[in-house]
């Protein structure tokens, strides 16, 4: 008994020591980590030199980018906010990056940043937008997609469970233990786990999402959340005098005859409802239907770089048509 007690006490003392070190020296770096994208400032790191650095933190996997907190004079600053479709595979190949390059070639002094995040639904996009509005954008491009509301709800529940004081969560009040738990959810040591465990976890997550997606009540609630949160995002931007361009997602669906077609899931109609002064829209369905669209998709939802280029070209024309940028730059 005594032989077992001593190692246990040593382990507890070591854990307490590590916990103190983490809280004193590393707590700031772990800020927002357990909010799963719901922390208002996670991923936005304001530097002493007046710049803002975007980094992977707090459930937000931003592409590394940086910009001045104060928008330079006469600069047209664009923030693209969306999910994995808008994010693309890199900043340069995404429509955010290609749009900035096209505008600069037209003589527009433009900055364009990719703030899109995989798995983010309307609620977490709104939080990203709220923080981005602090950095004086000229335009926010908000990519509307209704396919991530399950993820938003799941991560909200996870966040609330960790914030509560139910006895099952007491161990999670330790930053060290919580970080070890996060390493599992982030699959840092995923390859070390037995194949049977990995398979069970993957199937469990997929099954839960499939079951939710065929629940009519959940889908109605998520559709309403999408409408409400998108409307709030537009209102917040307009209240600060920031122009908005809504991009309505379209993916590969099936026609009644069973042939592949572009399907916008009524997102074009939602975007059109919100269109108005300082709010423009772009339909992916209409834009890509003018081309041989099937090769533009890497899968049923995500575009290849060529698809992003076509969207960027259409965005330039839409910005001119809406009067957001001049047709001819002197």
C-alpha cells in the first residue's frame, strides 16, 4: 500500500507543478482553445507593432496571414469569411487570394485576406465577422453555406460541457488534462491508436451527422438559424459602414431525372432577400453554370483552383456593377 501511495503522490505533485507552469507561462497561448471557435478573439493576435497576425488557435484554423490593424490610406481591404469551400487549399489559390491579385492588376490598391474556416456554420462565422470588423475592412465577402450547422451545434455543446461544473468535468478544469484531451480530438496521436478505435470514432461521428441531417425538425431549426445569423452578420457590417457581398454556395446535386446538376439549396433566394444598399450578391450556381462546371469541383462541394479563379473573376465584375470599385482606375 505504501509502495503504491508514494508514486501516486509523486505523480500528483508533478501534475500540480506542470499545471502551475502552464497557468503562469502559457495560459495566454491557450486562450480560447477550449471554446471550439466560439471565443470572440481566438486566432487574431494583435502585435505590439500595430499588426494583426492570424494563426491556428481556439478551434480556428486560419491560414497564416498578417495585416496592419489600421487600414492603410486609400486601400480597399477585403475580408473573406466562410467555411472550407471559401478557404480552399491555400490563400494564393483561393478566390480571396486571386481576387486581391486581380484587383491590383486593375490598378486598385487592394488587400484581400482569407478568413474562411473549415466546418464553420453561420453562428461561428458571425463571431469571426464581429472581430474582423475591428480592423476597418472596406468589404466583407460572406460565403453562405448551410452544411455546417451540425458542427456549430456539436462544438457549442462541447464548449458548454467544459464550462460547467458537473463532477464529470472537474478534471477538465486542468489546462494540462484538457490539452491532453484536445490532442485526442485534434488527432495529434491518431495514428498511434488501434485501428478498431479509430474506425469506431469515425463511424460514430459520421453516423451522428447523418442521423441529424435526416431529422426534419433539426433541419428546419438549422435553416432558420442560418437565416437569422446571416441577417445579423449583414446588419453588423452595415452599421459600421462596411459593404457586404454575399456568395451563395452551390454544390453538385441530382436533377429529378437523376443526372448531376448544380444545386444551391435555396441559398440564392436567401442572399437575394438580404440584398440592398451596400449589400451585393453572387450566385455560384449562375456563375459556374456558364462553364463546364463538373471538372471545377474536387468533390461535391469544394472547388479546384480553377473554380476559385472563375469566382474571383465574377466577383470583380460584381464589385464594379455594385459600384464598390470603379470600372476604370485612373
